[in-house]
C-alpha cells in the first residue's frame, strides 16, 4: 500500500461546518496545488516536506493522540491539508480501510481537483469553492461536480469582500436556480484577519447575506478558542 505524506495528526474539536464542536482526529496531509492569499496552513503547502507514513502507522498515531485506545472506535476523522487530493491514489487506499475501524471520515478539499471515483467511501466531503479574494480561479466544471454531491456533503465559500458575496450568489443561482434547499449543504464563512482576529462588523454583514439566501453561516470556532496555535 502506498504511503501518504503527512504534516500532522492531532485530536481536537471540529471548528467549522456541519460537524462543528464534534471531537475529531485530524489528519493533515502535506502538499497543495493552490496558494490562496488568506491561506492559514501555509506550512502544509510544500509537497516536498512532511513525513511519509503507512496506513498502519497513521492508525497507530491516531490511537496515540487520543491518549486512550478505547476512544478510537466511533470517532470522527477529518482529513485535511494542504490539499488531500494531490495524493489521491494513496488517500483512496486509506479511506477505504477506515470504516472497518469504526471511524467516520470527512475530507476537506479546495475544490480545484475532480471528484475521485472513491468519493462514496467518505462519510462527508467538505469542498471549498474559491471566491475571487482567494487569488485562484477554479475550473467551473470541476466546481460544478462538487456542487452536485450528496445531502451529507458540504460546500464552503470563504468570503472576505462584497465581490466574494456577489460571486457566491451567482454560483448558487446558477446551480440551484430559485431553490432555497441546498444539497449538498452550503456554508458561508467570513475570513479572519491575520492573527486570527475576528471581524465582527463583516461577520454581521455576512450573517444578513446568509439569512437572505437561506444558507448556513460557518465560523472558525477553533480560531476563536486557540487563535493561530497549531495542533489544537
């Protein structure tokens, strides 16, 4: 089985999205194909760094970070990055093995790479559709794939400007038309300032936008609790 290049493994609370607040084991993979202007995990971008780990080594470390092996069964595992799908083949091997350990898997992706053929082995995907402020343009056909997944999957828009909000509205209108029920679930997340500072007036503005479009607002709770600290 192919090894994965890993940045870190830690145990914390999920900070955003549909599982916010859920105790979760995080597997952060190394390497990313994008470089967003507001990226908060720059340390996981370089594909040449990180540590190569086998599936068994990863599972052992998951046991270790929970401090008690009896806690592993039934836990949520969030695979994030970097961009996990730059290691698509090896990741697919890992994901297929996790259900037999009674682990619920979510994968966070930047939404720039196609949906893999093993996507159904993941309990919930969380795809980030890139807004203009990210500094990246994603193939609209690829973005359309992520907007067409299952009810338990998630699509996230990180917004920093009024232009971003207009982009979100145009994407949702273009895909869902006038429907106010979105599948997969749609989240809008206001960007944090450098140093994980919360911009309350902007968040309030985004909240009104979410109310109008009937989408869910997602705050990065882990930043409110721990700031920029890693491994929490």
